C-alpha cells in the first residue's frame, strides 16, 4: 500500500514512516497543501492522509481541489479531537473517513486498510437498482432514471445501505453502521442533513423515492411508481 501524507508535522511523518515501513506500507510526506496536490498528480497512491489544520492551503481546501479535479483516491482526514464541524464538512466534500488526533499508528493503519478495501472493486462488485436509482458499487457511480448523478463517497455508501434494504425501514440511528461508516461519530441530526443533500442531488422526486418515516428513519421505495 502506498500512502500520501499531507501534513505540516514533520515529527508525525517520521513516526508513521517508522511504524508503516515494517508493515509493508510506503508513506510519502508532503509538508503543505500545495506540495500534496503536486505529489497526488504524480499518481500511484492507494490512499491519502490529509490534515485539516495546515497553514496556507488548509486540508478542507485541498480536499475540495482534489475532488473538484475528479480524483477518486480514498482520503482520510486528520482532525483535532472534538472538531465535529470539520468532520461533517470533510465528509460532505468527499472524504472517506476521519481520524481524530492524537491517534495510535495501529488504529490509523486499520483505518487505511479499511478504506482501501472499500475502494477495491473486487470487494464491492455489485450493481443495485430500486425506484429508478442505480448504484454501481465497484465503480462508485450512481444514476437516476438512467442519468448520471455526482455523489460523494459518503452519499454513495448511504444510498447503497438503503438500496440493499429497499422497501424496509432503516432506523436513522443505524444508518451509518449499515453504510459501513459506524466509525464516523455524527449525530442523528447530521444523518438527516446528509439525506437531505442526497435527495437534492437525486432530483425532484427524491422525497418519494427516499421517504422519511417519522420518528424512526428512512425507507427506499422498491420501484419509482410504488413509493410505499
């Protein structure tokens, strides 16, 4: 596994290189956002570790530039402990996961391997369709009534969780776990916000395709003409 670390903390880079190397993980360090973007363009990375708090071009700005450029490389944000706002914004911009500082290298390595597995087409080779919505889990792409829709990594995972349970009510409290994002500590209100954003991207009929079950959660219709 080849990892790009974009972080201005040189001591952290040294620590991670020392821990990762015996584990068969190669880490390349970029000490600021501009250098990180330059390294990423060179390619060959399986995953990016991106610090939120950096001078100059901060982590959220770097994340936005990466996703706007069309790069699909998995990204794990490194955030200060307790900064829920940064975590939520990062996920909305297309981050795949986050780790709060301080963290153990062992935990970080587990997170790295998890996001790489999720991005591996062989691990998620399936295409699901319900209510006129289709998601190709391997390509991480979605369509509504045959038209492509641009979604973030988190939105794809939430939609897959609903598609796999089409016609059944998915509790709001369990949705992140079912989407494979149980390690993302956000409140139920944040889940509602993500679903609202997802609906907007899915089009005018999205509220009929993904229905709110008051006080419980959400259900995805089995077909576009049968939203019950």
